[in-house]
């Protein structure tokens, strides 16, 4: 890209679909939603930004979608509840973590700060304190009842609101349509 002079106006977003354990493929082996399966690589570089900055902030595909729209100069729709990757990376490490939820047709995994609540939809899940026990073998609901209640409420509210009405169809103006046509140039 440098040789072509495109490094000054090109945004790079590179990700994968396999987590930390390369032998484990998310959503295939027993419909698992463990932390290793949910942690996939994401490399992002903005035009003119310095390279080699490492950020360990958790992100979602909705955050990537917001970032792609930002790169094209398009505002995200109101129903897209993510944040741009640049905003997330700029936050300090001690900022309050936002709740994250992953689901399959039958399972869920919610992470908020140090806690993960995972299990079958419609049933109580197992609550884990990740820094205390990264392998999530023990259920800490009995010793952390407030965290268990908050996490269960988060899961129920997110799963209940996942059926959004279809949004309006986007009709880009000529400048936006031209920018979209230039993708991959």
C-alpha cells in the first residue's frame, strides 16, 4: 500500500473467525460459547495513524460495522447500537466495561466486566469470575448474587429486544453511492 501511495487514505480492518484455540471453531463443537471461541483477532489501521498500538478492549461485529460506516463518512442507523473502534481504542484501560452478549439458537454467553454468565436460553446459566478462574469451572452465583441478578437481567433484556422491526431502506446520495462503488479500489 505504501508503494502505491494508498496508505494515506486507506482504512484496514482485518479479522478472523477462529478464536485463540485454532483447533476449536465457534458454534460447531457442541454449540459452545466459551471465551476462547469468542476471542478472535482484529487488526485495524486508520489512514495516517501510527502502527503497533495494541488495545485489548472487547469489540463486536456491530462495532466493526460502525467503523466501516465511519470510514465511508456515513452515519450509523439508530438501531445499530455499537461504537466505533477508534472511540473504543481511545478509552482508558480503567473505563467501565460495557456488556457484551453472544448467542446461538440455543445458548448465550454474556460478559460484563469480570463476570461471564453462560448457559442455555430460557434457563439459569453458570456465572464465572474470569480473573479468579479463567477456565470457568465453578459457578459463583451463590457468592455473587448481585452480579448474577444483573447479568441475568442483561441477558433477558437483550434477548427480548433482539427482534427489532426492519429499519428504513437506505438510499445513499450520489457522493455516498460513489464512495461505496470505490470499495476495494
